[in-house]
């Protein structure tokens, strides 16, 4: 468990969650899987940059990188399912 800089980690998670909720609620148009994959890739690069430039130790950074990639994939699959179920996924 990460003990130092927990506030930064929690803030990043909450910001990501809020953006995901806003993005989902504002999406009224149809979107393709390729567009979602591109958005995920951009988000991953941003998170990776933030982790690299944080004050965490190298060990903590590596753990975060592994964790966020699993989270991103899980979130993307859930989003695709919701869009597919609502008929908005091309």
C-alpha cells in the first residue's frame, strides 16, 4: 500500500472518475471502438506522464503503472459494453 502522497493519488483517481462520468453522460452521438481505443491510449499516456513526474519512489511508480493499465482496460470494456447495449457503439 502506498502511504506517502496519498492525496495526489486520490486526487488523480477522483479527477479521472469525474471525467469518465462527464464523458459518459455527454456522449449522445455514436462512437466507434477505434475512437474509444484512441481516447484510452491518450489517457494512458497522460497518466503515465503524471506518474513519471510525481514524487513517488521508482517502486511505487512501477506499481502504479501496472495498476492503472489494468484499471484502464477494465473501465474501457465496461464503457464499450454500455455503449454497445445502448446502441451507440459503431
